[in-house]
């Protein structure tokens, strides 16, 4: 079962960088007549602030343990405690 991505919360990427989810958006390029594909819009919380978009499915995917053997995370983006101090995590 897929987990919900929570707007306004902070997530840690398997790379060690931190990101805050800004909103969940609909992809306007969906032309198959079905429900629009959802995108997670998020910002980096390091020194160099930037905004990113990733499909909901990819944001929510589990870590491939064969590829990322050293990762202790279950998901590519893990929900974390918002009390962590930011500023050094991003390049």
C-alpha cells in the first residue's frame, strides 16, 4: 500500500539532502483522458535553495536495495522530524 506524501513536511533523500514538500500538482500534459498524473513540488533546504518536481510515484518509491545497498532508508524520500537544523545538506 502506498503511503501519503504530506504537504509542508520535510523529507530526507537517500543522498542525505533535505527537502520540504510545497504542494501536490496535476500534470497538465496528461492527454490520455484519465485522471491527471500527480506531481510532488518540493524545495531543497540546503544553502542553494531550488524547486523541483517529481512524479508522485517516483517520490514515493522504495529504495532498490540491490542498487543502493548502503542505504538505511526504506523509501527514496523519508519523512523526518521537522526539528532538524538545515543549511549544509545541499551542494
